[in-house]
């Protein structure tokens, strides 16, 4: 492919992230103890836009730290992966971090296929638009969960080239340790021997910093969280009264994770007709919407090793306490 002939292919959704699935998940998770909603549903169009706003907040340092590491070490990362034919990013969001890395490719580099896996259609559209502007780059979007996107990549892999798979933004932190370890194994199984995996992970840091990042003084994170109720009202005909729910962030030291909740500020009954159920909430009752695990370096290396990866290199932003780890299958 010559520079300028870049293009985007859109794969049909590998797993139906459909209205029916959303309705079933809402009904199932809201009736669990504790009540909860899967964090992947935070990312409708408005949710993705609000997340981008969060990345610009002075208190959310993660994105700037990781982008800085990618900028500084792009050449070392690309050299370790050469000759690269495929880059796969899980939960790419805006695609800005991958673009930051790939901008360091030599002019005249061989053609590269970029596979973007994300449940957010608007994020995929924005990322594809950004990345397709890079020379000799074909972009393939997969509107799918991580697991479905990985399975699809594996099925369609040409097999001839070398792949770099990226899981950035500490997205892994949304999974509890057994789920995260299972996902790491699935990532390994989607790769061929010699392929590389780049993991971005947020490290343990003082509680005060974490609280500012997940309950910012401007209320953008609160809007991001409460938008999940707006989404349920719009897509499933719900009647959540937004004024009766507050955002709450908590540091759970025993589990090493930030937890995000929506808290009912009064006793109330909520109807969600498209999900076929009603919900009674008492004053102060919570709905758990997100976990963001924070890691020790040793814990991360141990998990990657257990999943069958060999360590290549690691870079840490010591100020923001964020790690970028390159391992090989
Ligand atoms: C926290 S944002 C991070 C975006 C980007 N990686 C970054 O570091 O800025 C998470 C992204 O992953 C997507 N996402 C969340 N859960 C997902 C899942 N289970 N499967 C696929 N995509 C998911 C969201 O739509 C969103 O674009």
C-alpha cells in the first residue's frame, strides 16, 4: 500500500452489542447484590465524549502520563516489534495514543493493518478518522467487546506477519483479578509466538490523588457516571430521575481499586419498561458502575508471566505512577 492509499474497513459487529443485550444486562445486573451495571455501558456517544473531557482534567493524570511515555519511547517500542504488519488496540477510545506511537514509524515503512476494537461506535469512528491519516495504514474497526474482537482478530489473522496488541489507559483495571487474568490469557491466545503485547496500567498512588481523579471538582466524572442513567432512560424507556442520584467514588484499599457508584438520594421506584422490570431503591442505596484497579509493578509482571508472556521492557512515569509494559508471546 502506498502512502495516501490508506482506507477504513468496518467489520459488522462481532457480538451484538444490541438493545436486547443491553436490556438483558440491565435487568440482570440491577437485581444482583450489590446492585451494579457493567462499566462498558458507560460509553454511548455522550459517554465517550465525556470520557475525552475527563482525560483533559488537571486531576486525571493517567492519559497525559501514558501519552508522554509513548511519545518518549515510541522508537524503542517500534524497534522491538519490527517488522510489524498488524497493530490491534482493545478499547482504543479516540485512538490518539496509538496515533502518537505510530507517528514515529519511519517514512516508507511497510503497510500496516490497524485493528480497533471498541464497544463505542462514536469512538471507533473518531479513532479510524485519526489513524487512517497515517501513511500506508489500513484501519479495520470492530464494534465489539474485547473478547469478541480478539476472537474475530484471531479468526481472520493472515498469519504471515507480526502483531503488536495494545491494551492502554489501564482499561484492564475495570476487571476484577480473575477476569483480568482470563482476559490476559485470551490476549495471549490471540497472538502468535514472537508477537508483542503493550499494556498500560495505573499504579498504586496516594488516596488523595485517586479521589481527585475519580471525583473531580468540576463534576465531569459525575456527569460521565450519571449519563448511564440518561442512556437507560433513552434506550430502554427508563424513568430514572437524574436529580435523585449522586456520583460517589471510594478507594477500597483491601481490594486495591477505586469504585464508582450512583447513589439514590431518596426512596424511589424506577420503571425500565424495555428491560421488563421495576426497581425499588431506598435512600442511600447504591448502584456500582465501575471498578478501576490499581497495581503494583510486581503484581503486573506476575500476572503477565502467569498468562504466558515474557518480559521485554518497561517504562514508568514515576511522578504520575503509571507503567507501560512490553511483553512477548
Ligand atoms: C477508559 S476508555 C480508554 C480509551 C483509550 N484506551 C485511552 O487510553 O484513552 C475505555 C475505552 O474502552 C471501551 N470499552 C470499555 N469496555 C469495553 C469492553 N468490555 N469491550 C470493548 N470496549 C470497551 C470504551 O468504549 C472506551 O472507548
